C-alpha cells in the first residue's frame, strides 16, 4: 500500500521545520565565529560520545517525558497545564523531605518508591488547586497554573534557605543553601554500569507513558476525558462527571510533573537546591505541545530534546559556542512547527 506524497503531511512539515531550525543553528555557529565542523562534532560528542553522555541525555529525556505525559492528560480534557515547573518544584520539595525523614534502616525497595510517591502527591495537590479554582470559580487554568509556578519556585527557595525546613546544617560561611544529600537507600538505582548515570527514572517515564496511553485510548475514563475535551455541555448531558474529570486531569498532570521533580532530587547530586529544575517544567510543556496528544510522539520528542540539551553543554565547552544556541534552535523548531500547522489548518 502506497501513500501519495503531500506537503501537508505531518512528517513532511516536521522535517521541513527541523531543516529550517538546523539552518538557523548553523548561522548561529557561524555568527559565534566557530568552525561548523568542530561545532557539529562537539554537539554529536555531547549527545552520543560516551556512556555518560548517553545516560545523562536519557535522564533528561525521562524528566521531560513525565511532564509532557501529564500535559497530554490535561489536554485530553480540553485543558492547558502550563504549571509543570511549579508542580515539579513541589514534587522535588516533597521528595527531598520524605527521603531525609526516612529512618536509616529503610531498604531501598521501600525508600525509592516513597520518594517518588511523595513527589506525585505534592505535584497532584499543586495541580488540583488549579483544578478546584477552575470548577468552583471558573478561573482559567492557564492563569492559575502559570502563577503557581512562581509559588513553587518560591517554596524551593524558602526550603533551602531555612534551617528549620530543609537546609543542611550551617558549619561555615561556605555552606551552600541546599538540603543535605539523600541517604543512599532513597537514591534512584542505576540502569547499567557506573560509567552511565542513567537511572530507573527512564523506566518510570516509559511505564507512565505506556499506562497513560492505555488509559486514554482503551478505557472508559479516556473516552470520558475525550468527550469532555470535545464538548463539555454535551458530555454533561450524557451524565459524564465533567468537573471531577477536569480537576482530576489537572491533578494527574501535576502528579506526573511532581514525580519528575522527586526523581531529579533522587539523582546525582541528590540534593534539593535552588534552580534544581533547570526549567524542565517549561521544556516539558513544549514537548507536550509538539507531541499534539500522541504519547508515542511524547517519547520521541523528549528523546530529541534530551539529547540536544546534553549536546549543547558540550558544544559550549568544546567549541566556545554558547549552550543557549541549542535552546534557540529548539525554540525556532517549536515556532516553525506551530506556524506550519497553523498554515495547514487555514489552507484546509
């Protein structure tokens, strides 16, 4: 069976957008005065050049996939969750507090799930707050989740600066404002050898995407969420619990982002510090937007962004090209894809 070529096919649009973004990246490299071949080799080396590079990229991709999976759940109910950063921060604080509070004799098989579950619960609470305001007061979830991002970032800053909360004991003027390291039992286990930092969060992210796909496409709950997303009045007339599904969708989205935050704390260097999230909550939002509701696309786009992010760090170190150049290329890719999709819909 053959498929006729068309410029409007999503794969063609994505390919052209990637080509345009790559050309823009090349121009940025030339503008920085670097040799394109050297910069290209540095980028590839940072992505695939060693087990450490691959493992670090996989961890980043897993965090982005968790946030984007949650975004997809909310999007299926017709909602836009832009609060991944705040939910991730809430999960990180809860995960750190849980890991540090566990008795020293707690086995890893109990400690690691406790940290991740605490992160999920905190992130779910963060998302549920926006959901409650949505269904009770009609407040836009875009506004509430966006504003809750800054609250979550502030909670992290407060927690790591106050000794009564999570700051490590101050022994000198050089003591950093961060938590004490998590005990070894609460740290995520490595997937392979010590040469690669890839941890069990990769498996957790894949499992979350697979389970979410089954629920959304093969369960009554997924059908109800789709009905709510298509038409709330029609779904309500059919007896679908619209408010409960909308608030629950935001809670699940927040829970998955919170799990990502707890996983970051349970990964080296195993401490809660300011800016520990590195903007993963916002990057996960971009991944969710690009995936357009497909969990398979979530995994694929997360991998691309994860490897590009890690490659950008090596690009800066090896060829003196700012790592922000990769972020610019990623942003241009999003803009090109969004613009091409808008053009396609208008032409249709």
